[in-house]
């Protein structure tokens, strides 16, 4: 994780894990030209990352 400068390496690894298991529709919609479609994907991915971080902090 040393390529993620300034980021907590544990958080970086957690975020990377979330990105790696993101559903295909999110990956596809992140590249959408339609703003609403892209926003939905961004919000969904953000929720997944926040959820993983909160669960990690609870452990």
C-alpha cells in the first residue's frame, strides 16, 4: 500500500478490498455519461466504503 501516500495503510487495504468486490453495475455506471447514473454508482460505492470502515472501527 505504499503507493497510497498519506493514507493509513489499513484503511487503504480496506478500501481496496471494497473496490475489488464492487458489483459490475457499479463499475459500469461509474463510467456512465449520464450524471444521474454516475451519481447513483458513486453514492453506492461511497456507502460500501463507509460501511466497511465503520465495521472495521467496531472490531
